[in-house]
């Protein structure tokens, strides 16, 4: 099980031992972004990593030669008995079941004892590798599906640049306004949890907006001293933005909820921006907000506190955005709707592939392949 070194012993400039937390999990292996000069728990490339707490509890990666934080467990197979890729595939069928049946936070916690009790099949190494080869073929199909999904996602920013140009250079000479002039009400912080709070409510986690889009499933329960539902409820008209993050590139990133969630609040790790729909369309606002030029404006002004990059109302109000004619923005929104319809169909196809893959996993570890 991982352990976090003191914050002052960590850095982002390559000094010391690579340090991996759950936030560094990649598609297969971790992405090294942080280092520590005081590693407390060391892992190996031959391990399998499991995220054991938090919003991504149950996620897996193949290992790395690094130190691991408290959100990560490293499982080290005996190479004479257990193939690393076989263990990885076996855990794919178990970790989400462990998360859903775990005790602790609403997000789930996987303990050392839960991992130790897992019934790993005792196939021979050649048989393990044969099973892995079959599962790899099925995984390749899922990878192709994922690559197609990424290409579809790239259509929206490509269309945006074709219609409106680069917001950074504003070559089409659209009027430019600070965000403050484009809002109907001032920016609002989310609700703050309180350990002594008397009220229990559902609240978004920061992961809901720091991915590729808004994720309505990233919700947990917390206690609060007071709840102002009208101020803090999740509303489709609010662009929810990230107030602070250890990853500078995610600070100020934001998305609109796909649907209003009247029983869910947004937390104090977010700032809500409500744009004037008579000036700026919702789809245009979200796309220009996450464009690389706007992101560069935000990260340039972000402030650093204890290794965390942060933004405030003043910074967000000062960000400037080009404002093309509203009818042209509406044309863009109509095209975005068509692309999202395509993405929904692709998501259904992905679910079918995922279901087939997990059925294959189930058969593999029952010795039916």
C-alpha cells in the first residue's frame, strides 16, 4: 500500500524518484509528472497498480519503477507462478466489484485485506499466457473503438477553428470582451463541506469537470453546516470551472452539466460562471473556454499555493473571449448537436464491446476459453 511523502519533498522538475498517485494513471501505465526526494513506498515495473480510494477507485495500471502515494496499491506477482498481464486481466474482472462492495466513502475504498483474499486461478504459466493473448485481441478491438471516439471528439474543436479562427490571434476580428461583461450574475463559489455539519447532501467531485467532459456520475455525499440549494444546485446554465489543481493544465478547465441536477450541489473546489445567452451560446462558450488559447490565458494568471495552482473570481472575470455574431454561434451549436448524436451512438457501440469483453473475462477465469 502506498504512502505519501511530505509535500515539501515533492517536485515537478525531475528531482529524485518518480512519484505516482492515482491521478497519474494512464491508459496502460502511469504518466510521470511528479518526483520525490523522500520515497516511502517503492514499486516496480513488474507490479500491477490499483487505485484504492477516491473517484477512480478500482482503476488499474501496469507498474513502473517509482514511489507510490496512498491512493495506490502495488501487487507484485511471483514471476515463477503468475504472469503480470494475466494478473492485470484477472483484476479487471474484480476491482469494480470490490469498489461497489467496499466500506468507507461513497466513492469506495479497496483495502489490503480485500486484495489479499482475491481467488486467483492457478493455471500454468503457458496457459496464463495463452489466455492473455486471446484477451489482448479483444482489447485491441476496444482500443480501436476508443481511437475512433477520440477522432470524433476532435471534430468539435476543428469545426470551431474553421468557423471562428484561433481565439488567440482573433484573425477574424470578432469583438472581444472580458468574461465579467458576458455574465448575467457574478461568479459563485460552490458549497463548503463541514466535519461538524448537520446536513448530508450529494455533491459533485472535482473529477466531474476535469476530464474530457461533464461526468454526472462523479457524485459523493458530504456533510454541511448549511445548504443553499438555489445558489449551489447543479444547473445546465452554469459553466462549472476548476478552482485549483496540482496539474496546472486543469486549473480553470470547465464544462456545462448535460442536465440539471436539483438534488446535487457543486463544491467549493469549483466556480460557476453563468453566461448571458443573449450574447454567447452555451456550446460556443464551452468550446472557446476550453480552447488552448483561453487555457493559456488562465494558466498564465493562475497562482501557486503549496504546489497547487489556483484561480479566483478576479482572474476568471478578466479572461477575454472573442464574441462572434449570435446567429453564427447558433449554427455552430447545431453542428455540435449532430456530432454529439454521433458520439451517443458510438457510446452504445462501446458499451456492447465492453460487455462482450467482460463476458470473455468471466469465461477465461473459469477455464472456458
